[in-house]
C-alpha cells in the first residue's frame, strides 16, 4: 500500500518507465510486483508440479504394466498406499485423480497462463508492467497455499481424493462410497483457493491488454500469443467461477449435509456433470489456446515468414473462445441425459473442429515457402502442430455420438486427451520455455541437449500414447487398477507393458530438460538481446529486461510477423523499428 | 496393434462399426495429408545459405476452400451420426417385443432381475442373479438401468453398448445379440475401490438353452 | 489504490496516457467491470442450480412466507437499496469536491450495509432455531448457499467500504482522484442488484 521512494508500484502512466530498483531482496524476488519475476515464480512452481504429476504417472504405469507386482522403490510408500511396494486399488484411484488434478490445474494451466501470460503480455504490448502489479503478486501468493492444500491430501486419513479429476458426484461427496473424506474436502478447498488466484490474474491480463498497449499496437498488430492469452483470460474469468460454485456445492454436500447432487432428497448427480463440464470445456480451450498462440509466434520466427492468414488466425481464436461454451455436453453423451441433447451437442462439437483445422492449415501455410531454421523451439513447435493434429482428428471419433458409445471412458479418450495436452500443450510449453528462456534468465539453454531431449521425448511420447488408441478400440476402460481381471483385455496386456516401459523412458528423458534448465541458469551462454532474430517488442530490450521494461514507450509501426520483408536487408523487422521516410512499414494486405 | 474393431455380436455393430471405419478413412487421409506436407515442407524449405523465405501473408481464396471442405466433411459426419444415434439411443426406439430386464448396479456388482416365464417384470416369477447376464440370440432385450450408490456404466464391448447407471434415475438401454457365445461386461465409470473388478459374464444362448437355464435358475434363487 | 505521490501531472481519472485507445476509462474502473463479469458467472452457477433443482422438484419448496420471514427481509432489501443511494451520494459529493459530504455519505453506507448483514445473521439464527437448516432438503441447501454467498460478498463489500471511508478521512480522495470511491461503488451496486434478484426468486416466488 505505501509507495517506496524511487519505485512506482502501479505504473498506469506513460513516460519514463525504467528506473533503478532499490528494494530489498525480499521485495524484489519474493514478494515482487514485477510481472517478470511473478512469471518466473509461477514457472518454478508449475515445473515442480509437472514433475510430481509425472511421478504419479509412473506409479500408475507401473501398476498397469505389471499389475500387482512390487514396484522398485515402492518400499518408501506407506502401508496405506502400497504395502510391500504393491499399489493398492484405493491408492490407484487417488493416483489417477491426482495425476489429472496436478497436471491440469497446477502444471499446464499455470504454465501457460500464469507463466507466459505474466511474462509476455506487458513486454509484447510495450507496457512497463501489468495494470495491477500488486494484485498480480497476490495472484501468485494465493496459488501457493492452494498448492500446499492439494499436496496435503496425501497425508490425511483416508488418503487423497479418489473420484477422478472430474470428481463426479455422488462418489465424490460420500465418503462411504469412496473411502475418502478429508482428501476430497482438501481437493475442493484447494481448487476454490486456486480459482481465486486465477480470477485475479485474468482481470489483470484483460485490463492490461485493453488499456495499456503501446502507441501503434493496434488490435490487429498484436502477436497471436497475446490474442490467445487475451481470449484465454476471458475464458478463465468466466469459467473458473462456475467451477468454484460447483465445488462449493460439492463441499457443502460433503460437510454440512446439503443435497445438491445426492438423489436421496431430490438432488441431481447429473447437475454436477453439467456444471463441471460447463466450466470444463472452456477449461480445455484455456489449456490449448495459449499454446497455439505461442506456437504461431515461434513458427513464424523459425520459418522466417509472416503467419499465413493472420486475420483468420485471430478469428479462429475468437471462434474457439465463443463456440467452446456450447459443446460441454459432449463429455456427457453416455450420462443418461436426454439423447436429443446429445444430438445438439454433437452438432456444435463438429463445428468447433473447423477453427482448429483452420489453424493447422495456416501453420502449414506459414512453413510453406519459408526458410526454416530448426532451432530447438521450432522443433517443439513443429511437433506441436503434428501431434495436435492427431489429437484433433481423434476427437472427431468421439464427437460422432454412435462411435462414442463404444469409445467413451476407454483408453481412446485417454489417448486423445494426452495428444492434445501433451502432444499439444506440453510441446508448445517446451518450445516456449526454450524460446523465452534467454529473455527470462539472460542465458541460452544448451541447444545440443535441447535437441537430445526433443528427439527422445518425441519418440517415447508417441510410443506411450499412440498405442492407447488401440487399447481403447479394443475396449480397454479407463481408471481400472487391474486390466487382467477381464479376459477380453488379457490379449492386449503386452501393449500396456510396452506403454509402461516407454513411459519410464519418457520420464527419464525429462531429467535432461530439467538439468538443461537448471545448469543453463548458471552456466549457459550469455544471451544477447535478440538471439532468435525475432520481431517482438520483448527482443528490443536487454536479456533480462530491467524493472519497467522499456526506457521509453515503444512506438509500433507494423504487424508482428514481418519476416523476410523486401523493405530491409535482414530477414526480420521488429514491430517498433522505424524505417526511413518513404519506405513502407509492411506490404499492404488484407 | 490394430485399428480394426474387435469382433462384435449385436445389431448395433453394423451401424457403429461402419461409422467408425468411415471416420477412420477420413481422418486417416487428413492425417497423412497434414503429416506428409509437414515433413515435405521441413525438407523442401529448410534454411540454406543464400535463400530467403517468400514474403507472403496468406491467400483468402485457399482459406475459404479448405475451411468449407472441412465444414462440409464434419457436417456430413454429423448427419450420418444423428440418425444412427437416434436409432440406438432414442427413447421411443425400443422394440416392443424386447424382453424386459432390470439391472441394478451397485458397488461392485450387477444385480440382474429377469422376468421369469411370464415375460413380465414385477410378477411373482421374477428372479435375480448376481453379475451374470443371460440372453437369447436374436431376441432384443430392454434393460432398465438403475444404481444403488455411485454412478456406474454398463458396458458390453462386444455389443457396442454403453450406458451410465445414475442413482436416482431409471435409464433404459436396449440391444439385440446376434451370436451365441460368452462375452464380458465391465463397469466404465469410476465408482470406487472395486471399480476395476465390477465385471459380469454375458452368455448368449439359443432359445432352448436359455429356457433350460432360466428354469433351473428360477428354482434355485430367492425371489425379490 | 490511489496513486499516492504521483510523479507525473497526468489526470489519473483517465485511461493511461500515451497508449493505444482501449476501453476509454482508467484501469481500475475497467478492472472492476471485468472482475464483476466473473461475479456474474459465480452467481449464475448458484442461481442457475436453484432454478434447475426447483423446476425439477417443486414440492421440495414451501410457499413464500411459510418458512422465511418476508416482511423483515423486505425491509432489509429496502435498506440495501438505500445504501446504494447513499453510495451514489458519496460519489456525487467527491466528484464535486465536497469532501465532508463524501465522508458523511460513506459512513452512512457502511452503517446501512452493516445493518443489512446484521439482520441477515439474525434471520439465519432465527431460521436455524426453527429447524430450517442447510441440510433441510433442496430448499435449505439452495437458500443458505445463495443467500450465504451473497452475504459473504456484502461483508467483503462492507470491509472494503470501511477501508475506503478511512482513506477518505485521511484525505486521499479529491475531485481530481476519486478512483477508489467509484470502484467500490460499482461493486456495491452489483451486490445490491444481485440481492434484488435473490430476494425476488427466493422470498417472493
């Protein structure tokens, strides 16, 4: 609340922005209001949860690949989870629940929105910081206790939540059905707290993008990463409160005896599903849109070419943002809701395939006739396009309601969601982390180890998740502790083994990324201002940028992807570079 | 590792499998097209000294063409799906001669109530069996699906049927087996500790074999 | 939230200077409007649930007035509306530079707002004593959840109002900078509007 001499806490003004930062270590790096530091704080927190989510996946894969066998290092787990290192069924249900919960809420979402939303928005629009730096700080420091609450569930009696990350009622609200009580309650409280953090972040991002763009940064000159973060922030703003409301009702059913979702006194189990998925579908677009936006930035950079069809790309982002509200029922085709509703959701779901397809074609169009540099971010971004395509195409099977009868709640769905969330979002995150690492830390990550990590990840990733399509087509259900209980699944158990072994190798490969990340922070080659020869405003300031970002307000003269422009000799042309009188800033185009 | 569906044995197999293979062809072609173009562009347009990218912002006509093609394709798939969906799940599509059965899902078993010799439920000759579904080949069966506790899901892969069982709701699902044999039923919705072993056997009999089984069973089991 | 010790002469009641035109209002005002969008969605989840459950199972509800005390709540509603009027008067005062008017009307708003919360708490205790508790079927579940979270939002509003009043007494607002007053006013009117909807559908229908 009190201002500090020499430091402006809220910079809503133009004029001199960079100035000496004379604050203490704690004010600068712990309770920081600088969007760049907050972005890095989210990065560290999210990477830790990504690792944890991966560890949980390893235990799941151990049990699925080698059912009821003692797990290596399993002895460290308590008797309530894995006596003698053999995973218990109740622990297995918690594992699948917490893997999903950690990955969706504490890894992918904060990586895309908390890290890159925070880091990129002010820099790429030419602002000194967010509109509300102190609220930004609060957003991170509220997420931290949410994380601790979610971790705490492993240590309570009854174990952690075990009703799936989707927490369907009545299983999630009755401890007599699930065997879990405190764990489910902590799950609810943690997500309510995290929701507050997300909502605080979202209105900050929206206000900043609307009101603080540098002169010349017209709406249709915003990089696609910013367009996608803008629409994502709107989705977060409007969808998270629905989840909060639903979880509050679930929590009240669990604790004070209300009857929202329990049928005994007129409550409706399906109501939980409608509320959850009304949030949940926009949520999956929250999990992919920023990835798409950043991939666009990186592909244009790698191809040295303007994004193909920039305006359509913007319209596709907007289209996905709007249409995404009307498809939630496609998660509920088998739920018992009126079949006619199923038909209407099927139609809306088919339609939303179109804007995603547009984006894939336009990424291809960007690479076409380019002069492609295969730097590590570009490798990951290209992988993003190819893997997201598979994920998107597999979605068509489940959108077709009759086929969904067969594949719903099987491993076909698990394959689909991992192709879009890992093949899509996570590859884009690897691309983005590598790409913006020099700006964040002033050092380059090792390109050699970056390539090793990329190739091994790509290979093992596909070995893990592609066969899951086949498992699902065979009828292999989701969330089952021991597939060998079923005769019809015994023939495909070798596929489970293959997947598990590949998964262990995939996880081990991530240690390369982690090591590269940590070691480069201290020993990486010093990064120049613009190592990728990119056009974004963030590359016109030092690596890392000073507090306040820009010495003076940048002026923007052109669209974001003017690569290989005929008006200059270099193959890139930053948005704020002023050209001599009479030279066009960009080619006139639609 | 096959993209073929396993052998199916109900009247729905024709509808569902056909649609699946159609979508497999369409998405397969799209997949090959995108990935081949991607790899080709990576090779053809890789950076080499002295090269420059073409300064090109897009082509609205191409965009309109491929957007329209995509939209038409997905609409066609949608139309083909809608009729099939209605024939399978439509609430008024249950064949009038279907044998009525009640299946009450509970943690972690399936309680199946058969109508007995009079073919009507709710009468004195009904009998109940745990986790065994016995059917007559070629005879449609109309299941009233209920749940005791959590949400379960009634899934017989070989018949291509799935339906969630929701406590507080009475949901109808019907199907018609086409081949004599032994099949399996699994629960396809996480329902607690024993979800993974909520299994039932499904036996499709000839009419005579079923009648014999039903007679023997009715004599043994306790009436509701 | 006022920008104390301004280093520049710009009018802080305008959008950030030297930027592309955006919403045409200063950041804090835009921020509050955007934030209220999330609050609309939150209450939509709760109120939407109520509507769905009630339409499906109307017998779970009693007729208006049988359980709930409509007269006293109607008076409470009137009070809350009055507090929006006092809030408007506080806002008008500071716009005119009438700082004593600002302080007076802010205090009035705090007092009336606190009274509203107090009456709600009193009503809750009375209902619970009568046996009408949150676990009393769908009726109790929805009543307490909707009005409880509304009351929670009013309480947060009162706390913020106290904070703004204190700052007013510190002389932080003037005709040149009354952002904090305007922004809390927006929130307060929103909370009032939600109550009018709730009162209608919970108490009168």
